[in-house]
């Protein structure tokens, strides 16, 4: 079978940006090498490559576990062997925008837990900030090391015909970075010659950059602090990632029960006694990190941790309370925040967002429910959401009632035409919708590895990239120019 | 992890020899083998006891006997029952998930332990263990029963040996290594005392010793060649016991296992509570002295074996209390 045959079912829609092809069907220049490789491979060879990529995940045990009532189901995220390509210029554009955005968001957090100039100046409503469930009163008046509230960020970016758009900032405990690295390892081992010839920028040094970032947060400017990664435990679906990152950092992987606060300092239990911990990369949500301050029923946290933190005896990445900056309502204000704090125009645009708390935008939302995606503020992971075009009239009517009852709890966005990228489906190449989650590190400086976890909606026509609903992953190659 | 894999290794060796016995050993000996395995693991076989009618005790496989047609038919049924029973028992010990000592459970728990401390072991160890685990996920008892059960157990034993070799070649010799070894050799001492006790009990019940049972025992411990070199070809239970318990040069002897336990405990170093660490060291020393100095003059070997098993169990608890649950 020739490549032309294999692309026989590949449809190009001028309304949807295709990563590989121009709207007229011509291959983008930077994809021609990949296309040639795919031409040279037989169907059997392609299937063998896909099989090898998939098998590498099960052999390496890169899995996530779904716990049912009776038994645990260990799964792998399906990874498509065809990489998504970006050229360095596109990447630099993204990198600048992401750096600018995180800088502004850190300044915003410092401000809302400090003087609150931003609300006093009327840039963002005070009730939106203070009323946000993620706003932590305990953090008021506190300044974290380097002023870094968000040290590790995973931003969801999509591409449309109008360019890149930020869909969501994940500023609490973003996950997925281990998949970025695992995808790279599996795909480059299977497309060896092409990888070498393509001059792909490296992502495998992420662990080193993360270590440098965490070290910069150490109390008292220590240069070689003891770092621990706090995990909710082995039953957490992201446990593989926690373990992987602890290994990359050369840090101890600890659960809450492994840590104690002794005389205002956080220590971990070791076989030779207690040992002081200076920096904690915590993968436990705010609510659970300290039962004496947040949820008292939490068994995942460490009693007294917040006291040690607020005394400056230990650093936490990310700081508690960062969730106020990735709230879905606050999101709509991020471009204004960039202008306010940095005096610059945003380099990366938001997706157009309607705040239902504003009467006119509420009216517009209710009148156009069949065309919009409506999201509940404070929810995440696709919960509490209405995808208007896919909902029944009854579902829309029921949802409209909820919106009318509490408009401030909802935002609306147009249904996005996420860009598409070729995937190997049953021996042929077909376009599938994709998004992109690059990972941004922020300490004394901002560091971003040139790559991302690319999620892909593997079901034909689906826009849902979530792995629990038929989504998979792709490697992202940023090609050196 | 070390404990689970040692248990898997021990079980695999016993099951391989039991699978071999199914080919040509008399029915009575086959059942005796199953009883010994179950007794050593302190587990009730599925469906209850494995006692045979007195007339069946010495029954040989039907194909080795010349009988009348009606007699042949009777024994064929008996053999089929033996094989059917053996299938059920082997399945219980190999794939039964509700059996915490089955091969499947040992690998599942060993791998789960490894998963939880993956950053403390080498990537090669994880991969080696994970591949064997995935292999076990893909097969059923019937598959291996129809092909070659002894082949399957031999392969699995080789997988475990590979894992141990990979661990030895790649794991950093930090405390993680020493704790893994500690667990493994405490388990070895416990399993060995359990199996030797089960064999002595089997001898007591049949009021005579079976040479082939004791030979099998030597093979479980990879000790048959060493026995022949040091004691000759005559199988004497006392000499077999002495070799398996006290020989300083036999890799799988209890003496060597307990010497390793002491050594690893020393390598781990003092825990947060010095007094408790000392208590653990004393207990390990006492175990060594039981084997090395009390065993040769003891008139009551079973009692000594029970004491060794009991102290090994206590030592395991003490190590946990000293280093982890403080």
C-alpha cells in the first residue's frame, strides 16, 4: 500500500487547522520528511512500530490504575506512534507567551494575598477573587521564596485557524510530564533514523530543570537542600509519575505518614531516624496537605506542615492557594492581568469567554446554548460541563435553569475547532483532534523544555482528549531550525 | 519484594518436582508430595484433606502394571482422579488469586512492592519482574497443563533466577538492597524450616521414610549433588537434614541463610532506637547459634525447627518495628 492510499481517508476541512497539511491539501514543508518515512514503510512495518510503542508502555509498566469496587484495573494510555511536529519558531512563540503568562499569574497571586491592588484598581472584581473556593485566607500576607507561587505549571493550549489559544492554566498539581518523556522514549526508539535526521530538541532534561527550580526555592538559599516529593500514595492514578519524578530528582518519595513536623521543621522518617526536609514538591491538593489547617479528615497530609511553611522553614511547590489563579472566571481576566502587571500585550490569546455573572453575557449564553460549551466555575476534569452542540434540548433546558439560578458560577466558550494531526488508525492515516500541554517551571528564571504532552481524541470526530473517554497521547517533536 | 520472590522461587521448585512426579511416580507418593507442600505452607488444600485409602497408598501408575481389563479400568479412573486432583491443587498453588501464597499472588505482590519503590530499585530489575508478571497474566493453568507443567515451572524458576541475577548486577548497594536481602533470607529460613517439618511429619505418619521424598527434598534445595559428594548415594534422612540445615558451603542451607541475615542486619546499621536494633541483632545471633551449635547435639530436631521458624517470624516483625514502624 502506498502512502497516497494510506492517506486516502484523510479529510481536510478548511475550518479546522491541520497540523500536517495546508488547507489546499499540500503537505507543510516541515512534515515532508515524516511523510517520506511513512511512504517508505510497509503496512506491516508501520503496524510493528505501533505495536512496539504500545508494548513498551506495558513492558515498562507505565500505567495508571482505575480502582473499581472489586478489583483494580491497570491501564495504559494509548499512544499514537506518529509524532506531532512543531517548528522552532512556533515553539518560541509559545514559549514567550507561556513565560509571560506565568510571570503575570505569579504577580497576581502575590498581589491578591498581599495588597490586592488589582481589585482596588478595579481590574478584577474583588468578590470573584475572595469568593473563589481556592482562595486561602491562611496565605494572606505571605511571600513564598523568590515570590514564586507557581513553580510548576501545565498549560493547556489548542490551535485553531487563528493560531494558538490557551484553554486552561493548571497551577495546582499539573500532571502528564512523565508521559511527555515516556512518549519521547518510545517513539524515538521506533523511528530512529527519522528522529536523528529531524534534529528534534531535547525534552529528557526536564528532571534536571525541575531540580534546579526546586533548589532555588530552598529556605535560606541553601544550594543543596533535601527535597522530597509528597504523593497521595500508591493508589493515586498519577503514582507512576510521582515515582518517576522522584527518581529524576534524586528525591525521596514520601507519603504524609512519612513526614512529621518537629520543632517547627518538617522531617522525614528514615531508617536511621528523622531527617530534615527543605523543599517539598507536593502532589497532594491544598485541601489535604495539613489536617490541622485544611480538611481535618485528611490522612494524606502532615499535621503542622502549614505552620512550618509559613515560618519559612520549608518550601512548598506549588504554594497553597494558587488555585485562585486558575479559576475559570479568573481565566477570562488573564489578558487584563498581563497588561496590568507587565504593561505588555498578551502574546498568547485566551479562548473567547463569556462570564455569566455579567447580565449581557448571561443573556448571550442562554440564547446560544446550542453553540456554546458552558463550564461550571470551580469544577475540573470535564465535570459539571455542558457541550451545547452535543446536548439534547431537554439537557440544555435543565442546564439553563442551573445557570439562571447562579449565573456567577458559570462561564461559556464557543465550541472550538481543535486542530487535527494524523494518527495511524487500522493501518491508515486519519486526522484526529489534538491539544498540547507544555510544562513551565518558574524559580529565579523560567524554564520550559521544548516539548509537551499532546493529548489526542482517538475516536473519529470526537473532541474529547481525556484518557478516560477514548483519548490517547502523542509525542511532540520541536524541530530545530 | 525479596520475601515474595523467595517464596515464589521456593514454590516453583516444589511444583516443578511435583509436576515431574505426576509422570511416573506411584499415586501414594504423588499425594504425599501434595500433602508436604500444603503442610509446609500451612494451607488447607481445596476440597479438604489429601488422605488416600490404605489400599491406594502404594498404587503405581496403571501403565506400569499388567492387569485384567476390569482391573485396568478401575486403576485408570484412579489415575484420572489423581491427575484431576493434581490439576486443582496445582492451579490453587499457581494461579489462585485468593491464595496469598500462590505463585500468581507472590508475583502480583512482589511486583506491587516493586512498583511502590520503583525509584529505589534499578530499571532493569523492574523490567525483568514486570515481564514475568505480564507473562503470568496471559496464561491459564489449562494452557500449561496441556503443554508441559514442568516446562512452565522451570521457565518461571529461570525468570526468578534472572531477576535475582539482574538485581545483583544492577542494584545500588544501599539500604534498599540490604533490606531486600534481609527479607529474602529470613523468608528462606522460614520456608526451609516449614518444608523440613512437613517432611518429618509425613515420615511420622507413614511410619517409614520414603527415599524418593527425601531425594525430592534435596532437589528442592539444589542439594542433591552436594549430598552425593559429601554423604554418598545412600539417602539417610538425618544426613539430609544436617546438610540442609547446617552445611556452611551449601548455598541454600539454613545456616548460610541465617548468616546472611546477620550480615545484612549489620550492613543496615543502627536504627533510630539503638536498643531495639541490638535486640534484632541478638535474635539474629540466636538463630545462627541454634543452627550452628545446638542442632548437631539436639535429640528433638522438629522442636528446634519450630523454634527457628518462630524466631524468624519474630525477627521479621522486629525489623519492621525497628526501622519502619517507629
